[in-house]
C-alpha cells in the first residue's frame, strides 16, 4: 500500500479549537494537556525539543539575535530550489525535504496535507509512503484538517519512523504527546517540518474571500500573501495578478472570518519544528529557520539543489506595528476600522515595498502584530484565559508598545472550571 487516508470521525465540539486531529484520537482528553489554546508551556517543550529555551542576546545569554521573535534556531537563510518543483507554492522546498527523507529511507512515512478531491482549497490529511506521492502535497490549502488523527494509525500499521509537515497548532500538540507515542506506541523517530501560520479560516470562508477578489473565483488556483505587500493570484487560464494588501476587501469580511483561535495564536513561526520553511522573513525567496541538529540534517539532504543567501533586514517596523495596534484596538472594541482614503492608497502601495519593513524586519513586525492581536482580543473576548494562554515571550514582545500583563482578580468559579475542563 503506497498511501493510506484515515477515516475521520466527527470532531468533538470544543471552543478555541482548530481541529488539529488530537480530539479525534482514541484519547481525546489529551487535549487538556496538549492544546496550544488551553495552557501551553513553550519553555518546557522548547527545552525538550531543542535542548534549550529561546534566549535573548544579553550579557548572561549568548543567543541568536532574533530568538525572542522566532524561537530557538541555529541559522536563518533565504533559499530557493533550483530548478523549482512544478506545482509548488514557492519552489518546493517543504515537500522536497520530505521526499528526500523517504528516498533515503530515513522515514517510513510522511504525514502531510493534500487537496480534497472535491475542493482544491480544502486540506485533507494523508499518509505518504512513496517519495513520488509527495507531489500531491504541493501548494497552499486553506482550512482546518485533523492532521494528527493519522499519527496513531500510522504507528499501528508499523510505520515507526515518521516525518510530519504541519502548522504551529498541530505541531504543538504533536510535540506534547511525543513522549507518550514513544513510550506506548513505538515511535522511533520523528522529523518535524513546520510551516508558519499567522491566520487561518474555514475553507468556506476562504471561498467567500476569493469571491471578493475575482469575478471567477472558481478559476483561481494559486493565492500567496507575499512579503512585498502584495497578494499574488493565478488562474487556470494562466493569468497572474498582483493585489496590494491595501486593496484587499478585508473590511467587508465578517468579524468572525478569522476565528478567535487564529487571532490569539502565539506561535506564528512554528518554534517546535526541527526546521521552519516559510516566506515572511524572505525577500522574493523562502525563509528557512534551522532550529536544531536534526533540522540541519534534513536540510543537508537537499543542499545540492538549493540556492541560499543571507536574509535581508531593512526598514522600520515601529510605525506599521503601532498602526496595526490602533486598528486592532478598534476592532476588538467592536468599532469600525478606519479606512484609508482611496486617493492615498496608490502612494502607500508604492512606498511600503520600498521604505516599509522588509525581510527579517517584516517578520519581526508580523510576530509583534500577532502578540498584540492575541492580547487585545483575549482581553475582550476571553479575559479569563489570558493568564494560561499567553506565554512570557508574548508580553516581552508587546511591552515595546506599552502593553503590560495586568494583575486581575480571579475569574468567577464557572470560568475557572471552564479553563480547567479538558473539553473546552
């Protein structure tokens, strides 16, 4: 058998859930200890996965300069595959890493996402055992899919050496249960290839978004939010269009278009992966964060097919982040967002790729924006969760913009029970 797909049972109804798949396993109560949105413990998991926690570059700590923003890492690169893989979102680095692990016999299977046969934008978890089948996993999907529901079935079939490609909320839960998988179900080796994720939504919501940016949304086969402040859109007819961020119809989307989970995510950069492959800190290329020795070993497998360079860092993030905070404060308060006058948009669209934050400074800005967004939305919509959900590094990032952790009275008994209940 070259590939298996698990039969998915319905997910239990839970608040603040992205359906990572853990709730669909034989022991859904593990969500109470393994969910990023209940009581995450990033310092402990960073220590276990990388051998140390994220550090700051101080007299006492000799750290990489951006670990407060991006989590533990050994090196950061800009990179592209040469030649690029057909059908890839960028050039195919993520799927190629997994292909090589299968080709070299380092893993028995790869758990990743492919497109649903009925909807090319809907993600579907798959278990891949042949390198050539990784091609189906190229490209972006939008929506929630229970990736982790395949881990235990894979182990039960005898696939004891696994690679997993996932987004942060999936990888956090996977790392949390990894010791149990090793001790009780025979997991021998685990490679984690992470992709960043700053915002997700349902596939249905994404179709709504496509309908706002095109008269023929059914023809769109490629959407990418780029680090040059543009969205690239391609169609089945070979057309290509670049839409400046400011021209996106975001203000017309419903308030719950992005769920509270994604508005309060504290791990944009997927810090518990062995290697993170994304775009936000790149500049026309992909952005690689090699986090540990295993991540470097995975990257070594494609070194002869990779063109790398040092990432750039230009511009200043302070103004854009403060502007984002002001808009988020208004949105979190239920007030309408301030819309930029139409006459000034072309000027700002021209300026931002030239003077705005770029490369690593763009990535720092996005991480700070996520930290601010998490604090402001939790304060309004789920204040009782702030103490448990927000790790210390989020407050460190937000302090630059005047946001401080408050000392609040304990929540009512009903809310305390709600927080501790593993079924939330």
